C-alpha cells in the first residue's frame, strides 16, 4: 500500500504516541517491558542522499534516534570520502557509533579490516555473493568466508555474511544457507540475518535461529508489504506496516545488533522512511 503524506503524518504521530506511553500503560495493554536499548541504520536505506552532504545527512539521522550506523562501500568508500578516523570523529560528535559495514571482500580486504579495527568497528560484512550454480560453489564461498574471518580475527574484529533469498532456495537437494553455516568456523564467521530476505525465501526466521543458535549475531530489521506473493522481491515498507512479526523474531534472535534497512519508500523520501522506522523501534516492545 502506498503511503501518501497524510498517512505519513498519521503513522508518525502514532509511533510518537507509543513512545511516550508510560511503561505501566504499555504493560496494561498486554505488552512486555523489554525494549531495544539501541538500534542502527544501514546507510543503503538513504543511498540517494548519503553521498551528497554526508555530515548534514548523518546529523539528521542522529536526530531521529539512531545510535548506530552500518555503512556500505559506495563510490566514496565505506567512510564516504573521509578517512576512518575522520569518520569516527564525526560519529563521536553526533553521539553515534559505526558498528559495521558491508564491503567488497574481494579487493584489499586486509587494509579494510585494519582500518575498521583501528576505529573500534565490530564487523566487516560480505553483503552479496549471488546465486551459485552448484553446492560445491557454496562450499568454496564458505572457504573464502573462513579466510576472511581469519583476517578479521587477526585485526580483533569479526566477519559476517549477510543473506539474501537465494541462499534459501533449494539447490541439488540442499539449502545453500545450511551449506554456508555448516562449512564455516563459528570462531571465525558470524551471520547477519536479513529478516526480510529469509521470509521472501519462504522460510521462518525463528526456525533458523533455533537451528543455529548463536550464529546470527546481527539482524536487518526490514518489513514486507502485506498480501504480496513471495515472487515479488522488492516490496519493503515502513516497519510495523507490513506482515513480519518482529517481536517473535527479535525475541528469539537476541541479536547483538539490530539494523534498520528499507529499500522502497513509495510516496515519501528515504529520510522520511528512516524517521518512521526509528519511531517504530523507539516504541518497540517484545
């Protein structure tokens, strides 16, 4: 469902009201009291503006209530034209932390790991490998992940892989996500569960969390429009307006980091969408 300006204002007001309710009222409404202490934004959500005036845009993001940032390797690199230390200073000034970044692991990964570690980042993440032709291809990718994990370990940070739906599509009688998880060393490789893509792949995120306890350390909190067939891939929406039960998933996952990502915005800007997502998580209880 497209969100026009009127709906935008309604959702924003409702989310703001939920955030101001006393905990006693929340409890009376049947909600538990546990809430997210902090949540982050994957900068790909605001990819149309982040490269223009990065400092100003991130100031707006901080004002929305985000305390953490997950970057990605855009045209200006994962520090957006700044050095790693310059970017960290900006984060410090804004009261935020860059906890992770998606990056191209096939090019100059050792340098990236050293730069990330130098400013206290927790993770470098491979965001994409693409659908493979055989299970053996996925086993080779698992080997690569172990090598990336070893490089990160040497720099005292962690390595993780971010899934899409293709690793949940049966191939040669196996599920590639199983192959990746079973052939990577838990001491070296963690996983970032993109909840949206697990659901779009036709699977239950909670079942995967329970199947591989402790392996999914980060999440992408990304909602899916209601009443859309799984064949429709690009149907993300504002958190809380879609079909995904985040309370159940986040409770089961107990993720170290919960990162907002939204890729389609309908009749609003990417920054408006990011604000609505933040408003939802401010009032989130599970």
